[in-house]
C-alpha cells in the first residue's frame, strides 16, 4: 500500500510539475523577446549588473537555508511554541539583513561597476538605475524568505503553485508590452519587474498571516535560538559564498576577459539551466520537507528511502527533457532566439551535464541540513567550489577559450558530488553501497539507454524534422524510464496514479 506521505508527495509533485512546465515555456519565450528587444549588449549588461547585486545576498542565502531547516524541523517535532519562536527570530534576522544590504550594496556596488567592469559610459546611467532596482528587489526578497519557507514547510504546494503562476503570467504580460513602451527599454524592464516583485511579496505576506498562526507573532530576540540558527547560518554562509564566487565570480571573469557579448551567452545558458532546474525542482520541493521531518522524527530508514526516490526521479525527469535539447541544440537556439550570441550552444551543453549532477546532489544537501551539523560538510564542499574561480582564471590567463571555465565547473561539480556522498554517509548513516545500487547505477543505465537510440537517430537521419525527433526522443525517454528506471511496484503505482488522474 502507498503511504499517506507518498500520496501527498505525488499530489504536490504533480501540481509543481505543471507549474514548472508552464514556467519553462514562459521562461524560454520571455528570454527570446527580452534578448531581441534589449539587444545582446544590454541583455548582457542586465545579467552582469544583477550579478553584482547578488554578491551582497550571500548572508541572506545562508539565513534562508537556516530558516527553512528550522521551521521544517519544528513542524516535524510538532512543538508549536518553539515554531513561533523560530519564525519570530527568523523575521528579526531577515529584516536586519535587508537593512545591511541596503546600506552596503549601493556605495560598494556602484564603485565596483564604475571602476572594475567593462560598461560603455553611454550606458552607465541606465546601468545605475538597473542596479538600484535590483537592490530594492533584493531587499524585498530577503524580507519575504520566512513567509515562503513557511508555505513550503507546511507543504501547501498548491498555494505556492498559484502564486508562481500569477507571477509567471504577469512577467509574460510585461514582456509582451515591453516592445511598445517608450523610453529606455532596459530601465523600464528592470523597474516593471521591481513593481511586480513588490506586489507578489505583499501577497505572500497577507496569505501567510491569514493561514499560519506562527506568522502573526512578534519579532523574537531569543538569544539561545539566535545562536543556534546563526551557527547553522554561519557555515551555510561559507558554502553559499563559495557558490556565489563560482557563479558570479565566473561571470565577472568572462566580462573582464571577453566583454558583455560572452556574458549574454552565459546569461542565456544559465537562464535555460535555471528553468530546467526549476522544472525538476518540483519533485524535490515536494520531498525536501519530508526528508527533514523524517530526520526530526528519527525515522532514518524512511529518510533514506526519500533521498533515493528524490535523486532517481529528479534525474529521470531532467534526462527525458534534456536529451533532445542536447542533441538538437543548434536548431533549438536558432528557432528560439532571433540573435544567438556566440558560445551559447557550447556553454549550454556543459551546463546541461552539470545540471544532471546537481539534481542528484540536492536531496543529499537537504539531508545534511536536516542534521543541523554542517560545519565539516560546508567547509569541505565550500572549499572545493572555491577552486572554480582561481582555476578558471588560470585557464583564461593562458589563452584558453571561455568554454574552459565551464569545463572547470563540471569537473569540480563531479568531484564535489563524490565527496558529498562520502560525507553524508557518516552524517545520516546512509550506506554508500545502497546509494550506488539504488541511485547511481539505475541513473547511469537509464542515461546510456535513453541517449543511445536518439543519438543513432540523429546520426542516421541528420535532416529529419526537429519536431518529429523531439516527440520520438521524449517517448523513448519515458519508455526507458518506465521499463528500466522504475521498480515493479513503482510502475504499478504510476499506472494507477495516472489512470485515476485521467478518469477525473
């Protein structure tokens, strides 16, 4: 029999996947229009200026991780008073972080833009306005974190999907009217997104205060809880700083060595990767709270089962989607974008492989967070990720092409996942052999068989229709996952689940 938690996860996953699929379509369309309206240079400028602002969000990222973990953990222990205290402390800390970002980001960020980055002086005023809009948007996001974490911790995924869909439709509307708007398109686009961001954040707050009692309390200054959360956040900060340096540091290196055109190519590649990651993240978003709650309830075997399931299913879903994209990427880019920046295809192919590894990593990351003891984990993994920027600089200084940066990223990501599995095995009593047998082996088999036939199809029929190839590849991917990737009991449940949905 299927457990109640599994039914809830399946229902939440289906809702999230529908939202993610719609988001993927909207994301691809909006990227195409924005690139066309702004042009390659302004699109690259928008991405790199946003990257400068992101450098000031590392403290918030760390506290977001801490907030989500502690709120979800307390829900698993069913201690309501402790839950109220956690939310009060979380809210107090995030208001402080927003204030720090507002005070530090403007002078430091503007200095960095004017003295260290390749920005045309004729576009510097527009870049400054975009920077101000990005700072305000970031501060709103910081204050919003405890409310979004509460919705996910309560596993109210239908509400999360509803807000996301509204946000997507509004962004689509902005993109549709952008070509007809007078004025500097780059500045107008940035401030229209800021206005939408404010409306959505306010809506989240209103919903949470009406439905979750812990969000109606006062700010809390509980010193013991603040110390506990700050310790967790401190080590999360180290790991998040490494991720930030890996992403934004690389973005800045590419700007310094090659200019805004290559930033535009990277922006497209990263945007596609983020859309794919959000699509796959539907299942993981539904499962992650349960992983932490099972640990809080000391149900380690159930926790391990969820880790295996999340890893395999996430990999399967992403693999089915990316195989036809990977093999037919040049045609897809030419169809999707009116202007395809140089290096976009090569960047994106490497990022797709990185994404496949990262979707296996996310369940293990949440397993580590569930323990609350992440000092060793973050110091080792963060240290590895920090190697990306100096190695990338060395390759670029030696005259290697921009693709070398992405290859460095890929190698470090693969090595990091091996280290991650070893560390997690000791933290939550996870068997390495079981992980290899229940996650790595089936994923490799499905990847090989899933890519083999589409690859031969492209080799034998290179001029075949792209649409026919996509349909064939997707059907083949579902076939391989169903008959090779799933266990017998999983196939049986999948048939029952979709039969019930189709009969509604």
